[in-house]
C-alpha cells in the first residue's frame, strides 16, 4: 500500500520528533497499516515510533513527491518556453502580493452620527501567492500587456485541491488579465475546470488548446512591477542557427569531426 501525501508528512514529522501521539484519524490509519508502533514510557506516557515498514513507507512517499516535483518542474519549463516563442516575457518562481476585497466595515463616526457602510473606504486583505508561470507581452500600451498566469498541474489530486481553494484563484484574478490551467494529459476533462480559467492540455510532444481564457482588464500595480524588476524575466533559449545553403538550395554538409 502506498502512503498518501498527508500520511508521508505525518511519518516524517514523527520520525523527527519525540513521537508524542495526536490521537486523530490520520494516526489511526498509520497504526492500522503497521507503519507506527506504540511505546509506553516508565511514567505511563505513550509514544509513537516508526516501524521498519513505516520507514519504507516514508521513503516511498518521498520518492513519489520527488517524481511529482520533477514532472511539475519539467512542465513549468515547457510552458515558459512555449510562451517565450510567442514573444512574451516570462517569469517563474515569483512571490506576489494580491489584494482581495473583503466585507466593508463601518467607519468611526462622531457621537450621534450615523455613517452608511457604503461610505467607508474599501479595505483589502492581502494574500501572498506564487504563480507557476507569469507572463506579459512587451508593449508600450498598458492594454497591450495581456498579463497572464499559467498554473501547472501534473496530478488530479493537485488540481482538485487547487479548485477547493477559491481565495487562491481570486488572487490569480487580481494579479492578471487571464488565468490558465496547464493540465498534464489525462488528469482531468476541460469541463471540470471552472469557466473563468483557460485550459491547455500538455501532451508529450505538444500543447492542445482546451478552452481560451476570458480576458479581463488588468494593469500590474507598483509592488508587482518591483518584483518583476528584481526577478528579471527568463532568458530566451538560443535557437539553433539555420544551416548555410549551397547555390542549388541544398544544405551544406557538416564538416566531419576529427
């Protein structure tokens, strides 16, 4: 049996700690699987320790995590290169601050004075997020920037977990004019992604457009421009030079190597 990501995290935490029990459902699963054992201290307190099978399960989970990260990083790079070929400036590994609206709060009023909530200045709640791929078109006109965020998903569980976090999706909307999900082929159908997102399907050799992303008016704020300036866009890959052609139009054969 392969451990889930949550089980792998708990096994690692218990391995690094003194092993004090939490007595929750996750701990029960690990005990029932034989990955944990209970130890009783001389003073009567109980501790938990990984069994040999538990250590193997933790290693198996770590190897799975590394494989998912490698697949994710590879698809991030492919997406970035595809956007660069389209003439866009591309950033990865950014950490951006998104301002999200929250319920208005009544402003302080003088004694006996009533102020309608609508008159209070809007307040924002701030959320830090790290878009997988952030890009824009080099344009002298703000409307021509076409700021976009592409979120990379290589597993179905990761996609469903993202869709259960509406605040993160709202942060992407606050930071871009269009938001895309880039899905590894086979993990989900296009209709499973909400209509406010565009969809790319990443096949082994090419990208397929599943659905265009709706365009929203957007201009990056001052804080975002500072982060972009500090990070610098990814360097475009050097394309191989065209072969020299002979007078008859055929490519010149390469010189043999010594």
